[in-house]
């Protein structure tokens, strides 16, 4: 329980830090793009909306920094992230709300698949170290070093433009109405296949390498030798004794690599024009839509924090030491 | 045979270093050895590789090989600057946290864990997009400022295990000052960890910078490999089947990344002897007909007769 409590406090602190960073970035950076945009919008923004933008970007010269900060928090707690410039006057929160499920689905499915495949493959590679299996390592290294988006470009070029098997952009057939019908879900899977595939292919290598190295380290432990000496079947020693212990660091590094995977997935959405939050961020960046950018960052960070908390919970369930140790 | 030579005898490390040397040379000499000016338009629009243009041309007839050769400098400089700045911060935070202990350690490691958990790429995008001009160096510093946490975490763990060792205790008993303990006793033993953190950060910086250029945050007039991909993506290179436009630039990034990862592999094998004994000796074991088994750690060096 102590372990979980500590983690919850830590995540609360991190969330506070992320929100505070989000508050300070537009105030600390030189230049003031927002005033210019507000000027261009003159007359088209009603006073309430203008007020919330001023709070977001610190254009209230008459208020002290502390009052601005308090005001900013008050807005966030109301769920108000300001108004988008490009999709004016849609609130940022609405846009983010629409795109978030797509990203969560894509990242969630792809990450779970990559984690399972990578960990399994890694334990087999680590178990068979020093044999032909080691020759697969350079391949994994290569995929770890490839930028996500380039792999996306190549998959589009081969599987979608040349072979025509999959659509190269979008997230479902535009002729369909979003609903919980078999046809629509099928279309979502069909359109999501390529982005998910590229995320899996480019993130699986990290899991493979991490698990492989842990297996190599774990498998010279005494309890593995004992298990061998007892005459247990090879498979049981590998999965029940070695892999079971090697997977723990894997789960705890899950939390840390998640941010990286999410970053990669955002770029992948930009490449595939997949209507998730990454694509929204991309549009925000290319149209200088600052409130939308900030809203995207905040929501992405909070989502990653929640996912991390789930991973920690899983870790606490898997590793009995976290439950008994009084630290 | 001392440790340093062993590092260089490792096949992976040699491959990595050779590739790195090649790209460094490209970065140094780029503008002089490029066959064309990368901005010079010509009549051969979007032409496939030929004798005149080894890697073909883009939609305005600019030579793609020249863009790659000239762009190498942008990529490497950003990687290096970001790597150095992140490593410096990482060493400062990590070693201090590990050495000081107590409340200082708690707060510093909480800080680095926060930076680890907050997704870096969106943060970098957020900062870079709001800067008035996001040139190469600015981007490098932003990447460095956000990417130090991983190194700090690893260094802290390593310092923790070092600071109670006998030689440090002995130096402390001799009345050495704290900064001397850190500089002379602890830091030299962290070299490998620092090096591997540095290489990892350079890789991360290269990938982030290329990504930023690809989505068009950095000025598109600064040539780097991401800029080439930016132009390719925005001019429908994929749909037009202009593979020579986006394949070589991406392959260069992948090659550079692989070289860095290979060097890191070598460093890892030095730090973790168990990886070394399996990695380095797989072939010689096979030659002698020994099948490596689990729970069986081959001895690295045998007595020479």
C-alpha cells in the first residue's frame, strides 16, 4: 500500500508540474504570437472568450503572476482550455475530446501487441543466446534506430501506394456514419491496421532487446540452475523461472518508454492523417493555433500519467516485494 | 589486454565507429564535396537517379544527393550539442542526487522522474513551436533541456552503489573534500555509464530533431535529413512513387542511429560482463563445439599456455 501511495503522490506532483510548465512556457518564451493573432481576430471574438485566451497566455498585464496562475487553475478545473483559433469558436476541450479516443485506441492496442510479442521474442532470444538467435539482434537494433515516421512513409509507399492493400490516410471510410455497427468497426480496423502495424514494428525492437538482456542476466542466477538440476522441463524453466523474473524490469520500464511510444505514435498519426490527437497537434502547429497546442500537450501528458499509474498497479500485483517491503 | 583495447576489438563497436566517422566526415566536408548547390533548381524535375544526379532530383529539380550531403552537418551538430548539454545536466543532477542522499536525493530524483514521465516529444514540439525562430541550435538546447532525465536516473543508481565502496570511504577518511571525492573517486568510475548515456541522448536528439523538421517546425531552408522528408511528404513523393526522394534520407538516419546503438551495445558489454561473455564469444564457443547453456557462464579469458 505504501508503494502505491508513494506513486499516487508522485503522479499528482508530476501532473502539477506538467500543468505549471504549460502555464509558464508561453510566458517565458520571447515574442508574443498570441497578441498578433488576437489583433487579427479583433471583433470576431466575444469578450468572454478573449478573456480566457488572455488568461491562458498571460496577456493580463494588470494581474500579478500569482493571480494569473490561480485564474489559470480555475479555468482548468472548469474544463476550459480556451478556444481554438483555427476552428473558431470551437472550444479546445471539444476538439481534444473528439480526437483522444482514436489515439488511446491506437496506442493502447499497438503498445500491448508490441509488448507481448517483444517480451516473448526477447525471452526466447535471451534463452538461446550464443546461437543463431544472436544474429537477429542487429535487425532489432536497426528497427530501434529507425525514425517512426520514416517507417510509416515506407509502409505507405509499399503497402498502400504500390500494392493498394490499405488506405494511406484517414481513420475510417468517410462514407460511413460512426456507429457501433459491424461495418463501421470493420472499417476502423481496416484503416487503423497500417498505423498500428508501423507502431508495433518500430517499438517492438526495444522490448525485444530489453527482455533479451534481462534474460541473459537472470538465467545465470542460482534458482534457474536449481530448476535445471531438479530436472524440470526446459520450457517450464524458461517461462516459469527465468522469464517470470526477467519481466519485472520490463514492466517497470513500460512506464518510462510509454512517453516515447506516445511521441512516436503522434508522429505516426501525422503521417497517416489519422484523426487522433497527434494529427490535431500537427494541424495546430502548422496553423499556429497556440491554445489547441497547449490543450493537446496537457491532455497527452495526463493520459500518459494515467497509463503509468495502471502500469505501476500491474507491477505491484506482479512483484510481491512492493507489497511486503516497508519502504 | 586492457579494457580500452577490448572496447575496440568488439566487432559491433568497430562497425558503429566506422559509420560514425563516415558521417562526421560528411558533416565536415559537406558543402565542398556536394556535387550541386542543394537549393539550385534545374530543368530535370522529379527525375529518378541518373549519372548526372546520383539520387535523382526533387519537384523543382534540386539535387537530392547534395541535400543529403549538406544536411549531414545540421543533423550531427544538433545531435552533438543536445547530447553534450543533456549529459552535463544529467551528470550534475544524477551524481549529486546519488552522492548527497537524503532529502536532496529525494527531490532531485523526483524531478528527473517527472521529466521521464512527461512525454518529451510533445513537450519539445510545444516549446519549439512557440519560439519565434527554431533554428538548429535552439532546437538542440530545447532537446538537451528536456532529455537529461534518463542519464541522471542511471547515474544516480550507479553513484549510490559507488559511494559506500571502500575506496571512497578511504578517501573520505583521509579528509578529502566532497567535490574532490566526486571528481576524483566517483566520476572516473562512471565513465562508461556517462558515455552510454551520451550516445543514447545523441540518438534521441537526432531522431527528435529530424522529426521536428519533418513536421515543419524548424525553418525549412536549413537543410537536414528531416527537411528533405518534409519536402517529400508535402509534395506527394509517396503518391508519385518518387522513392529516391524519401528512401535515402531515412536510410541515412537509420544508419546513423544504428551506428550509435552499436557503440552503446559495446559499452553495455563492458559494463555488464554477463552480456560480454555471451556476446563476444558466441563464435569461438561454437568453433570449439560448446553449446552455451543457461546457468552456464563461459569464462571470458582462459589461461594461455
